[in-house]
C-alpha cells in the first residue's frame, strides 16, 4: 500500500470518549461501565495535544509526551479487568511540570537547555505516589524557565527549551501566568484532566487564575519536595491543577504523604485529602467568616477585575458567609522581596544537580551560569540576573542578611500577618484576587486555593477567587471553594482549542 493509499484508508480520528471538560469521576464511570478504557482516554488526549499544542492554536503547553503512556494504560486496563481499580486515579492521565523528576524516558530540565537531556535516576516521591495510585504520567509540561527564578523581566511561560506557553483563552494576547504555565494551560485546554505544578511564591495560583482552572498551593509539608528541582526549601511545594475542586483534591490525595527523604513531611499534620471530598457541601460557606484585605491587595486591579471580585463577595454573602470588607491588614511591604530565595537557591540547586548523571551538561549553579554564557543566543534571550546573583552567595546559608531575612519573613508573614489578622477578626479565611498577596502564604508556608471567578473586560481576562488560611486549613478552604464553584460555575472551556 502506498503512503497516499494508507492516508486515504485511515479513519477520522477523534478524541474518543468525549474528553472536553471530563472529570476524574466521569472518566472512572465510563471505564467501570466498559464504555471506554484508559488506553482510549490516553490516545484521545494525545490527539488533542497533536491538534492544538503546536498546530492549531499553538498553546505550546506540552514539552514532551511519555512514549510508554499507551502501554502503561493498557497494563492498567488489564489490571482493572483482573482485580478492579486501585482507586479514583486508576487509568487517569496526569501531566507534570518539567521540574519534577520521573525515572523513565522523560526529561526533567526546568525549561533550561543546560538540562535538556537530563533524565532523572528515580521518580520524585509525589510521582511514586501517583504511579502507585494508578495514575498515568502523560508527559512533561512547559514552564517559565527555572520556575521564574532566572532573571528579572522573564515573560510568564517562557523557557529556552520550550519557547512561549500561550493562554488558551487568548493565545499571544492574554498573560498565561507563571511559572506552572504549561500545567495550567494544558488543563484549561483539555489536553489532560489533571496536572501537577510547583509554587515558591504564586507559581500555582498565578497560572491557575490566568487560565480559569483550580489550583491548590498546599501547606508546606503536605507534599514532599524530594525529586523537585528547587528554588528555596523554605517555600517550595508542589500542588494540583484541575478544572474542578473535586478533581484537584483527588490529585492532591494521590500526591500527599510522609516521605522519609523530606524532613518537612515528617512533621506534617495527619491530613487525608481523600476524606475531604466526602465532606464537600454546597452549604460550606454558611456561617464562615471571610476577610477582604482591600489594601494593598486590590489596589492595582482594573475596574473590570474589581467588579468580578465585588460580585464574588456578594455570592459569598448570599451563601451565608459573614464578610469583613474592607479588612484592615498590616503593611507587609517589608517582606515583598526574594532575599531568602537568592540565598537558598544555590545550595538547594547544587544538591540536586550533584545527583545527576555524568552525561548532563551542568552539575552546579556555576556551571549553569557558564553554560548559558556560552550559548547566549539560545539561553540568554532575557538574561540571567537572578542566577548570577544567587551564584555570588556562599552557598553556606551563614550570611547575616539571609538569616535575618528568613526570621523576618516568618515573623511578619505568620505572627504579624496571617495568624494575627485571622485571630483578631475570628476569620476562617482571607479572600484575594488571583495570585495577589501570594507572597504572604508562600513565606508563611500556608495554603491557598483558587477557583475560577469570572472573566473581566472586553478581552475576557480570567480572574481567580483565592481563599487563603492558616496552616493545615486545606479542608476548610476546599469546602468554601467548592461551595463557591457550585454556586457560580464560572469555568468554561476555551473556544481556541478543538476536538
């Protein structure tokens, strides 16, 4: 048969089981009823990626797909037939941000060319957990290079390895958010039902809000950091991105756990994210007290964005919440900097790079900086000011400036900030627009969850409604976010991607 004859004889491929806006529970029902298989679901998402990632709307959210994904899916289908599903993630595809290790044929580069050929020797702990739960690692998502800790002025979603991620609600027009840009855009565009991002300060909340999806930044210690390319151990965490609160919680449940390789998880509270799903209720906002810190977190919003937030406040009140608006909030501009990150980046990254195979181009921050200098056209389109500044530190964490900044950040973000305000006003949560104010819970190590809140202005800019609370308050935050989500249903698929 000639190539032309073969093409003419090929069937009209589609995304199979109807993957547009499909939830985890819907996909599980289809598989349980025998209407589809994990292999069909994987193939369907791969076809959507083929139609839209580089062709079509050129979302550019996916760097590479797992060459074994279909075979893994078939194995899980056989297991389902023989013994039943492992749980709610059995046969569900998941995309990973490109700074999360997988001990398979995929690469882990943080979007850099220096690590473009790096293959991790083992799975990150969260990846181990997901595989054990029956999830299928579909591939790696593009991201802002080095999790947006490469240089000042780096566009959200840009990496030397992967190019520019685009927002599916306005490719090339609307900001895609960062640095988990590809993870959020892929979920928004229905390339995958679930994706994992990481956050040091706003890097889950920002792209989730910008792409009209749900993002959860967990309490530091709920999800292990082992196997993540780091920025700063005092703030780094991974978290889920999904199209619904329930789906985000299913993914979080699959990722969370105590990891003997990560000391912060050993001290974590005995949380069980899977249990929170059963407790979700549309009445969860009844009697809750929520503060709205207008100053300074709402002051730079456009009038259209302010209208979205004002409408959200009315919804919360209609659902029974007691809203303190405006809420006085102390001036925390003193901690709005990245001093701690600059000092922690070098030792944390060097420890990660030292474990990589000899074939990798760089095994220290110094070598990363030098590699970029030797390839300026490919690697230094926007410079590397942050990498260079971090490289000038000793890497010993003995500097007075670092130690004082760390103590100050923790004191002002926690005691003077979140803890004080929540206690003083007897609040269950604070309400922020999108990722505004994300530095506060980031430096405190506290959780946030953002859900679609609507679209602003003629351009239809997505706005996130973000609930933030004290440590280990994820069950309360998720319940409130779910009640808001179910009352509003602001999430809608973008029109730029096709089946």
